[in-house]
């Protein structure tokens, strides 16, 4: 296990700043996910930590030792790549053995080390194959095995599940945390799949344009995203956004959607008289059997099932689109007119100009923590 | 569209044959010439009816050239050896210098690196005569004129840019991630260069080496100006067959056959290796 | 609505000559109705792309017939088939703007310039590419090109729309919305469409019926619900559904009141015989070895259930995926509430007899679905 600390790390290519003043601390044995859309600087940041790319500014500390100017081979870490980066001219065995061939290990020790990690990843039967003879899944496992072989205290995983099919990705998503736990390593995991981020990360750092936008637990990111963009990136189907202006009367703070009042708690009071964006997660909209005082009438456009969910695209009377999601197997209308109710406790409100959440996630960190 | 009928197969074969004949005919004709005497070569119209003779080859190997007018001494085998030595030594030196340089240009983009690389390439398209006159003067002064060392040095103008530019492309095609992976596994940059970059660029290095070898072998002008008879390669040596008593077509043909034989053999041998290496492909993992 | 529109009968596709033949499609028969959205779903090499290319006319039909709207397509030139296609590789015309690309086929028809402009702008709005209409394909992103290519196909009045992996390059945030809009558009305009994809989420979302293909054979052609609830065989059962179906190989025993599926390590699933219809019991008992399949959502917690140990608990915002080991088998559960179980905790689960699928282990054929016999 290792701790990792980045202090004001900045990387520029020509005049473009791809990593902008990033500071992160990762505790011993923690898994930190670097999440962001492509081009956000995740991969460059990972390479900076690995030492194969040099930062223009800032420091990289591993176990409180300044590693900024230390060559990659002396940082003692393991890394897996999105494109697997297997050595095409070496067998799977030699690929996995590559971190073990440094120093004075006997052939016997190398073989034991490779066999152990190969067994763990269930590729012990293909060790004599060249990379081109491996299936995609086996390549991916070989590349993970190579990263793990030297038992590095710090593991860098660059979107390792990106290039495998959905089924395998799902399997690995469940399997990987166990593997990483067994290693006891501190892990930096890069991904642009929000499900992977939430499943694997003890904390998630959301990157956009080289800057860290938010760091938090999966709960914090999903329930109190700092910006509209983060809310958009987490969740499938995507969150619904509506331009609104907050109002206040004797009943409290509210916004109006389709002539229906949605009451807000006081923490969102800043939206009053301010152009705002209302965010409603598709799963917090529920179908109700008939029109009632607080329901919204909608017209269903299409029903599109999605992995154990049923997603419905509907339009409000004002012609605004609304995505609604409900668990598979639960009843709901498939066509025509229907009524929905919105869970007011799950509403998000953002400043229309800055895109910032009116509720500061930092203030809620302790309150919103789950029992888990 | 995807069905291939018999007729198509036949037509395709015929077309291929035509192309092969078109390209191979000159070599084939020269080979025939090398087995003839001047008289049969110069018949009009030309014919492939003749009595094959090995006297042209014999003359080249013994170094005694019998013409109708006189007997001449020609040191063709020395020329052949010069060609082999000059080409091999030049290409070796160019590989030794060019491959690491190509790697540096491919992997470390520094300020002006592109300009330096381009300047090196520009040596290829400057007319050789431009540099020959000053060079021969300098070489005279430095004592490099008519030495192997001087020629090998000048041959770098031909070999180095070729190797640098071809090999650089191959290095650039290797995903940096593959090298990063080896570095992170605990290996120094030099060992990464040796164990990863070199083997993966192997086919490219071989191709560049082969090409440089052919260019060096075929060079004429540098050797003509900077070397005298005992250091001259076959390209220049062949001039000796244009004698006072006429042009010795038979011997020229034999000389050509003997001088293309090594390059041809090398190319055929390397081809197998090149194809094998390229099919290793999957450099991008 | 129910008339036969696309009629594929006993179609084979064989590539190459007799010596090195590749049999890509084997005896494919399927009928698509007018106004229906059908998908060809399968992994690469399953025959779906060959089928699509035969319908479009890019490949000859080796055997069998393909009819569209009553016309036999086999020897009809692609241009005369009246089929619109969205290509996986976009295939936009580089010298034309996005707007001209979309309008291209319309200009050859009798539509007036104003009508064409309206159609293009409505299509662009639906696909969220209004802002790039005046740009050229090379200057827009892959996802935008893909949407333009899709728009160019959808805007046409054709007998059939072929959509080849039409949404593979789209940013994930746009997908749910566009799937809804496209499905609505297709239904609204009475378009008949065939979607070719390896992404089952896309097939599920858009299709009325999905043709699952594997090894050149059509495995099953049914509605998404039916594929999930009544898979014909083990391949379809495990291929369709994400997270995938849980499977256990088991031996069967019975006594007077109970039927038992005996898994490894002494664990068994016991059900009352009365839970099943008699012919299910007969069919199941006729087999020695079976594979029992249970969909993740059908595994429920139950205080008296079997004990399983949690190995992973992933909360994804609106779903929880739990992986557990049950007597050495791994089991996946999907729940819609946040579950608080930690790794190493024990949970007690029940496999509801109404939701278990029994397959013949040797042939893979489905024997029963819940209480009912497989057809």
C-alpha cells in the first residue's frame, strides 16, 4: 500500500493546458476513480503519476516522498492500459513476467509469481500464447495480470474495461474490486463509464478540461453533483433538465413545472428569482394511476426498455421532453396520456449562468452519508 | 461480385503474367546477353538462337579481357569486393547512427527536432554534384581521397537520411503505451529501446537497411569522383568495358548479372523475413 | 399492420468457392410486418451483417428468396430496391454539407424545395444536429456524422429502412433521449425498419421483435419480453439480458411432493411438484442433467431462503447490483433500492419457481419456463 499526493500538478502541450493545477490525496489502500469525458485529461494525469510524462509544474508524492523527478522504472508501480499495450513479440507468460525480470529473481521465482497471478485471473491455460492468439477478454486479463505481477503498492488502471464487450465488462466490474482488495494496493482507476466509477471507486474525482470539478464518494457525486454537467454525466437514462425560476410565497420555496408546483427545501433558496435549471432524475418520476392535485399530465412518445429498467420518453403539455425510468416488471402505461408525480426530495437545482448546484456538496458531506 | 469464376481466375493470372514479363524481361535479356559473344549480341534482328558461352564470366573472374584488338587487364573482382565492402560498411554505420537517432526523433519531440530531421532528409534531394567539388578538395587536403573511410563517410549522405526517415516512421507506429508499460514494469529507457522498440521496429529497420544497401550499391557519382581504380565499386568499374576497340556488351551483361546477384539474393532472403515481421503486426496491441 | 412486408425464406449465404466456403447464413426464414421495427442481434460473425447486405443488395443471395412489399429482391439492383440505409461507417458525401447530405435522396423525388427544407430541419432538430447543418462531414465529430447518416436514411420515404449500428458512436448521455425520439418517429411515420446491432440495450430499446443470430442460424425471433421470459435455448437465455442470466448445472431428483435440482456441494433447489404443471415435471424428469437459469431480477431475498455470501455490492444510483456466492456458484441480483450489505455479509435468497428456466444441458434447448413447458 502507498499513499499518493498530487500538489498543483500542471501539464501543458504547446500552449494547451491538459492538466490544470490538480491536487489530490489518496489514502493507503483506497481506490480513487478519475472520471470524465474523453479529453478531460484523465489519461495524461495517470501518465504523470506513472512518470512517463513530465509535469510542467507541481509535485507528485508517493508515500510522502517527492517522486516528481524520479524515472518511471523507479516509482514501483503497476499500470494497465486501455489498449492493453501487450508486447506483441512476447508470449503472455513473458508479458506478465516483465515486472519480475528486474532485479535478481531466479527463474523459479519468476515462474511462481506469474503462475500465481495468472491463476487469479484465470489465464493460466494460455500463458504460452502470443498476444495475437488471445481473445479480447484474455488480452485484457493478461494486461491486468502484468500490472499486478510485481505486487506494486500503487496500481494505475487506465480504462482497462473499455475495449471488452458488455458481458465481460459486467463480469469484471464485479470481480475487479475483490482482486484489488486481495492485492491491498492503492488504486487509481480511470474510466468514462459512470457505472464503473460508482461500482469501483471509494471516491471519485470528476475531471473536466484538465481540472478537478468535484471529489467525493459515489453517493455525494450522484446525489449532490457540484455542477449541471456532472449531473448529466452520472445516470442512464440522462437526467432531465428544465429552465425554471425559483419562487417563494408563504408555503416556502418552489419552482413550477407544467403548472405544477414543486416544493423545495430551504437549502435551495438561492434559486428564488434567479434563472435556474431544475434537474429531475428519470427514476424520481413515478407514474400515478389518475390525475391528482400534484400530478403532471404527460403524453407518452415511446417506451424503450434498458437493462432491467423501462425508460419512457414523454412530453409535458408544454411540449417539454421528459425521460421516466422504472424497474422492469413494474406496471406502467406504454402509450397515450398518463400522469406522473415527481419526488420533490430528489430535485436538483443549478444556477443557469454558472451551472453550479445551489446546494454546496461540501456542506452535505456528513449529512447525506448512507448507513453503509 | 464475390464469386470468382474460372474465366476470372484465368484472366487474372494472364494479367499478372503480363506484368511480370514486362518487368523481368530486361533482366532476362541481359542474362541471355551475358552468355553470348559480341557478334551474336549485335545481330540484326536479335535472336535467341545462339551457342551459350561462359567466356564473358571467365574473363571477369580471371581479370583478362581478350578483345579483337588487344588483351586488357580488368580487376572486376576487386570492384565487386569494393562494392560489397563499401555498401555493407556504409549501411552498418548508417544503422548504428541512424536507428538511435530515428528513435530520438520519433519519441522526443524537442524544439527544432523537426527542422533537424528535415535538414538531414534534404541531403537526399540536393544534387550530388553540388557537394562533390568542395568535398573532393577537402578530401584531398584531409587525406581522405581514395580511401574506404572517405567513401563510407560520403555514402552516409545516401544511407543515413533513408534509414532515419523510414525507421522513424516505424518507431512512431509503435504505441507509446507499449513502451510505457515496459518502463513502468521497472526497466530503464535503454532496455526498453533494446527489448521493445528495436524488435518491434525490426521489419522496418530491415527494410530501410535493404533499401539503403541498394542505393549504396547503385551509387556511381561519388565513387567516380572520389575513388581511383582500386577502390572503385562495380558501377564505376563497368566503365572499363567501354574500350578503345568497342563496347564489350557481353562482359557488361555478365558484370551486371554478377553485380545484381548479391542484391537480388539479399532482397529475396529479406523478403521472407520482412513479410514474417510485418505479419507480427498487431504492434498496436 | 399485420401484412407481410419483408419476407425472407430459406436464405443461405455462402462466401468463396466450394473448396474454402464460409457459410455465413444458414436457412434463414423470417417475416417482418409493415410498420414493425425488427433487430438482427448477435456478436460479430453471427451472420447479421451478411443478412443486412443481402437485403440491401450489396451481396448476392446464395439460396432462398427475399421479398419486399411483394417484389422479389434477389436479382434486383440495389438502387431499385427502395431501401434506405444508415451505414455504420457513416458514408456521408464529403463535398456536401450535412444539410445537403440529409436532403440528398429527397432531391431526386417530387418533393418541393420548401418541403425538403422543412423535413431536413425537423430531422436535424430531432437528432440534435441543427447547429452543424451548414458544416461539412470532415469538420464534425464521429457522433455527429453518425447522426447525420441516420437522418439521411430516416428522412427518406422507402419501403424499408436498414440501420447498421446506427448509434454506436453517440455519447452515452444522448442515447436514451434519441432512442425515444427515433422510436417515436418510426412509429409515427409507419416506417418499417431493420436494425443491425451487437448492442442488446439498443435492440431492446428500439425493437418490436429481435432476431437473435449465432453461428449463421436464427436462434429466436421474438419480442424483447419474450426473449427474456421464454428463451428458446441456453444461448439466447444467457446472451439476452444485462446483467446476464444466472445459470447452475444441476441433477434432478424427486419424491412424492418435491422436485429437487441438486447443485454442487450439496446445495439443492427444492420445489413443490404442485408448483409446476404435470407435463413440465415429466419433461424435466426425463433429463439427467439440466441447466437451471434465473434472471437477476427474479432472485429475491427471503428469510427462509438459501444462504449466500456477498462478494460485491455496487450501487449505481438507481439500481444495486449484488454479486454473491451460493455454494461456490456466483449469483447476481439486481435490486432497485439501495442495498446496504457489505462484502462478506450473508444474505438469504429465494429462486421463485415462477421464474426459473430449465434447459437440457446437452442440447441447450429450453424445457420449461417457470411453471410452463417451453414450446
